[in-house]
């Protein structure tokens, strides 16, 4: 047991009945839950963050790498440390709307992201995919983006399964710097 911890129930006003559970507060998740920075409509002028990010500095936008057709950016609400997205600059909603150059660079950036994440974090596997449309789970359906979530053996433990909380060991700014420094230069 850590210093200061006790197995006795903690009594705290406002949290219901006393119990033996410690609480890990994640107030930053409330922005995601409330839908902050979500577009108000389907066009780029409706507040699309994926259209806005390229105008920011790499550090402010959490951009890891920029190509001619797409860019790689950290997910602001990651499932795992190093959770990247590859995003076309052009505001399109559906994969079939990409032109050949966009499709090619999106695939190439996916491969570069995987290689970079393996190099810097020892990722043992990946979940890679796109949610097309709100009904398929797309948080921002109006602007296509592909997720790359690095995985490691045993990375799903009691926290996300029971506590519905993900513990990330590194700040996003530090993760961005590590990945951007290791990203291969063409």
C-alpha cells in the first residue's frame, strides 16, 4: 500500500456512500463528452478541427508530420499513447471521395506512422481504421480521418475495462515531439 493510503472506506461529501475505492479524476474528458470543438455542420466553414489544424503550428496542432495531400496528427482524446490519425487536407467525408493522390499518400503515411510508432514505442500491434458516418461511430463524420492505435500485450487492464478510464503515461506534447523527431524524412 502507498503511504497515506488506507484500506478503510474514504468518506467524502458529495460522492455517495463511503467505499474503499480511490478515484482517478479525468476532467479533461468532459470536453470530449460535451462535444467541444465538434463541427456544427458538414462544411469546412462549420468549425471543422481537421480543416483548422493545418493552419496551426505543428506543436499547437499536435501535428507529427505533413505531406502534400495528408498530415499525421495525434488524437486529442487518445485510446492509447501514440494514437495518431492520418487526415487529408481536403474536406471530404467518405473514403470513396479521395482522389488517387490522396489515397496513395494516406496509405504511405499509414505505413510511416506504423514504422515510427514501432521504433519509438515498441508497439506490438495496431488497430487501424476509419469510421464512416455518425452511425458507424465517427466523432467527426464530415472530414475523413484514419485512426492508428498502437497496441501492446496486456495494454487493456482493469482501468478501461472496469473503470472506463484510460491511463496515459505521457503528455500529448511529449508524444508529438518524440514521434515528429523520429518520423522519416522523404
